[in-house]
C-alpha cells in the first residue's frame, strides 16, 4: 500500500476527482467530510446544504471504494471564522472567510485530524499547483497558480506556510475544469454535473447581508454622495509617484485612506446598517435618479454613515497603494522575504479573480507598503493582498 492521504471530500466534483486520481496513483486514500456549520440559533434558510453535500460525498467514497469519515468542526469554525467575521464587519472591515477557512480550518484543524490518522498528506480539490525544490540543502515548497486561469485558487491559499504546504497535495491543479468534469462523467460520479458552490464557504447558498443580519442588528443611517471635486480628494493625482528624498512620507501619503466627516457630501438616502456594506459595492443601496450608479466609497460604522460616489472611476474609489502592518505580513516563501529598507517589484492582487497588477513592495520599520503602477479600485481594510513572482504566490498580508 502506498502513502496514506486524507482527502477533504466536500461533496463537489473537484474533490471527488481529486480522490479518484489519488486512488489511481496508488495512494491509500481516506475520505473525510468537514461539517463546519451547526448553529440552530442562527436561521440561515430552510435548505440544509451540508446534508446534501455529505450524502454526495458518501456516495462518491462508496463508488471509489474508500473509507469515509465525518468530522464535526462546527465549534472551532464558529470561534475562528464566524465570530471573527461578525466582529470584523461590526468594526467596518471586510474579512475574507475563504482565506481564513483555508488557514485556520482546512490546513490546521483538519490537517491535525488527518495526522492523527497517521496520514502522510492531506489533499484538496483546489486549482493550485505545488512544486518542491531544494535550496541551500533545504526543501522549499512553491505555491503556483492553477493551470486553469479561470479557476486559479492560489489567492485563497495565500496564508499557507511551508509546514502546511509540505503536507498538502493538489492533484487537479494542473488540469482544466472541463477535464475534471469529463473524468467525473466517465466514472458516473453523482457530483459530475453538480454546480460549483456559491456564497459563503461554510453555509452555502445564503447571501452575506442576510447572514449578517442574524447577529448584527439593523440600524438606520444616512447615505451621503460625494462629488468628484470635493476637497477630500485634493491629494488625488493619477501621476503621483514616490519622492525619493522623502520616501517614508511619500509611502504614508500614498497609502492613507481619504477621511470623511458625517456632514460631507449631500444626503441622498438611508440604509439599514453601515456594517452590511462593503467598499466598492454597487447593488443594495436603493438610491436611484443619478446619471451614473452609486458606489460605496467608504463606510463609517461608528457614526453609521455610508459615503458614495457616482461611477466606478470616482476618485474616492481609487487608491495608489495600501499598507500591511508588520504583524499581518506573511511570506509563503520565507527565504524571499524583504529586509527593512528594501523594495522589490512583484505582481499583486487584492481580490479573487482580479488580474495581477504590477506593484512595488517597500518594507519599512512599521510594515509593508504596496504601491501599484496603476490606481486600484475599492481597496478594503480586512481583505488580503497577495503578491506573485511570475505564477508563484510569494506572500500576502491583511490590508490595514
């Protein structure tokens, strides 16, 4: 029998084919389904997606002839992901539960559970690739983008470390989604035609605002519209660059968000809670009659005010850079991390599916400044920036 692998079998087509490929490759495969959400006090919807997913995962395991386990991670999930999400939204930040799920659950709690089963590896159906090289006599694991550019999920794994990557396998990372579907069809797997899951990573088909309303009470507040020429944007300059004679001051200036007060702009409507909205959001404002659609530029949860502007090129939405404090900087490739005072060019993204954007990273004593060649839309505190060298994800950080 080959090495033992525990597969996170989710009830979807990607993890199903992942398990099949590992069986074909001679591994001893154990399927494990993670039950992440059990909370009767929060009514999500009348649907119960995890029950259907669990049944599908069991059917796949039986078809492939591999052992099937269910692990209840709901208590740890509520503490590490759900409670954190509510707290972040209440503070006016925008967390990324999918990134946290991978860092805190799939490649921590789940990984440790797999090791108790004496597994050599864990495997998931992520569209990413791993390459192991030797550098200075030491194994180094490279996290590479998935071959299917439309499905690449490396951004969601941007917080993994070398220890986690050493134990991880991504069998479908070199494949196209269409190939994965064809394999599932050829095996007559119940998941072959199943649609990809949408919505939150742990509760399935519910909309985020509906979920947040279960814990964060509605609170009526003002929607204010800011004109593009408002004094708040006096520092906006598409051609702005780093002043080498005052580098730190320039970096701070380029990454400091615009500030607003509750009497800025004009009153154009009401909302039911600033904590339900995200920067860059267009839908859900319910304010009409403007020549261009309104976008959320900023939210003030302390005063419960939403600041908006017309059009997705409004200067309030555009920023040249962002800042990551020292405690939130993470290098997947620790051997490539910058020293204080150093800078280096990388490609970076601030959200999933965003095309990579050219940027320069500056490490100062207080943290990392990411300065993009082109202005970025909707930089949101609490989200993650990830930087790449070619198709390799090198590091990431939570945006301040």
